[in-house]
């Protein structure tokens, strides 16, 4: 149910290109953004994992071509533009809380940002408020002001250019019906987000439903019975969960499994506890650990094959070669799927060859090399 809901089992859409990516975005409800780029940025990898080698330009066009916005959901995420009203509760909460970790700039700085935005969308650089050369949180007063206005909804981000947020006014970036719907109370927002989380997951516990859009457990409990999800019991332990009626109706439907590499920020696995429970697979992003403490590598990507997470690889591009710096495989049965996933990923990012440096267990190094060398 989870794989089908997440677009990794069966066909998502007969469409291709940016239209297919747009359908996928609405199916997932949120695609997490992150600055790390190894094979590609994470939001590109999410589309690739489900749609195959869709053009990277098509991915960017789908996300930033007018049908999406960026806002705080599970983290900083691309969201379907129609989801803007459902985060009104969060914007109100940001406004009540005040600044994040910065001191509030003078009101004249906010007025200056508002005045600049009247002339059209701008980046932080164009505002003259780009980050200074210190730590990443060392923002200028202008950057602090525009980010607070983004948090509270006075400003929106409807696209990125060169990985820079483009700030705009809601009255320019959002259709009128969406702006006018931005009056939902907290309960209505929570109910809609729980419903959409259930549809994106197929089935989930209260904790799962809370984690997807970062709600509190008590917020989920207050609305889940009225969210359109169905209470179910799962497995021999009869664990309580909630299921999407469409996912229940699709049980038993045949479909083709994707064999692919997943970004560590992919919504299938971004909840570590759920990933352990559903797949028996323990995975964590190690990019922020010192190199000597990493077990699987800087940006280890799990391998999905036949509905199981059965290995991982830490990839790197060197020239026109995709280098698998570290590969771990759960069994010999994962050798062919890993080879297939590496070849497809290499082709997608324009590499003409692959090279494997380290394999665990070592006895699978030769079979993997042979599989990669075979057409």
C-alpha cells in the first residue's frame, strides 16, 4: 500500500515530462528540498526514482513553472500550489512566535523589503541581503526580514533560480481562489493535512501521519476520525493505523515495482522509525558526521528493488564516471538490481561509465563488477 501510494509500484500517469512530475507532486503532497547535490539535488532524485530518466529540465519546470510553491511542511518542501491554504495554521504560529534565532531588524528594513517587492519578484542577492561570509545562519538584516515575511505568509516563494529563493507577493504569485481560501482555522488545516498525509502514505499510524507534514500527535488525534481515513488493524500484533480508502481498494492490484536508488530525503524513507518498522531497514543521512564516523558514506542512497530496501550506495560523479564509493548489499539477490540501478542513474546524469570502489560483503564485489560489465 505504501509503495503504490508513493508512486513506486504501478504506473503513476500516462503523461510524460513536466506534466508527469506535476501529477507526482500532487500525489506525494510534498517534496523535500536540500542543498546537497551528488548525482542531482534531492527534489530531482524523488521524481527520477518514480518516473525514471525524466529530463531534469522537465522536473524544474514542473516545480517552478507556476503550479507549486515552497513552504515549511515536513521540512522546506515544494508543495502543490493548492496546498497553500492548509498551512495557514503554521503561518499564524510563526507570527505568534516571532523571530527564529535572530533579533528582529528595525521596521524600516521590513518596509524596504515590502517596497522592493512591489516592483517585482526578487532574490535575497537582489535585495542586497545575501548571506555574509560567516556561518550559514549569519544573515543580514534584509535576509532575516524577508525570511520572516516568508514564514508568516506576507511573502511567498514560487520558484528558485540557481538554488536561490525568489521572493514574491501572494497577490502576484497565488491565484485569487487560493488566496481567498487562506482563512481556514487550525482544525480545518490539520484535518486536510492528515487526509493528504494518509493518501500519500497509503496507510500509517498516528505518528506517521503527524510526521509527514510535521504536526503534533494531539493535532492528528483531534481530527483523524473526520479526515476521511479508515481505521484498520495491521499485522499479527493488530497494530492500530489509518488507511486511505483508495489504497485499501487497490489492495491485490498487480503493478510493476521500480528498481531504483532513493534520496535519503525521499518521502518513502524520510521517517527513520517508519522505515525500520515497514521495511526492516535502518538508514540515516551521514553527510553531517565526520568522515571517520560514517558507516555507509556521505550521501548513501538506499536501493529499492521488488518492494524491498536491500542495499545502499554512496555515489559520486568524477568526470563522466559514476563512482560507487561504497556499496553494501543485503544478499546476493541484490547484486543485479544494484547493477541495474547504477547503470540507469549513470545514464540519467550523463555518465558514460561506472566504477565500484568498495563492496560489503567483499564476496559480492566480483559478482557486482560482472553484472555492471554485462549489457
